[in-house]
C-alpha cells in the first residue's frame, strides 16, 4: 500500500467531518462516526485502505470524544 497525497487528504476529510460534528455535540459526533464507518464499509474495496480509513475514523472519534468530555 502506498500512502500517496490523495490518500492522506482523503483521511483528512474524515478527520474534518468528525471535528465539525464534534462542534455540534456528542450526538452528532456519534452519528458522523457511524456514517463515516458505513461509508468506508460500502465504498472501500481494497482491504488495507479500508483498515487504514476505519482506524483513522475510530481513533479520531475516541480522541474527540475524550476531549469533548473535559469540562471547559
């Protein structure tokens, strides 16, 4: 698997989607993460890229969920 610039930018798209969803609240973050994972499951047919993308989505979700739980 070759991590080209388009692949990395595509991963940044999902990070951006989850970051925007977090600003709307925990529920939107959960929905966005679920939809991103569903998109990955239905549109990625090369297993290493699907695993990479799912890992990016799940890791971003847990980081954002943890940071949104902190009191401000």
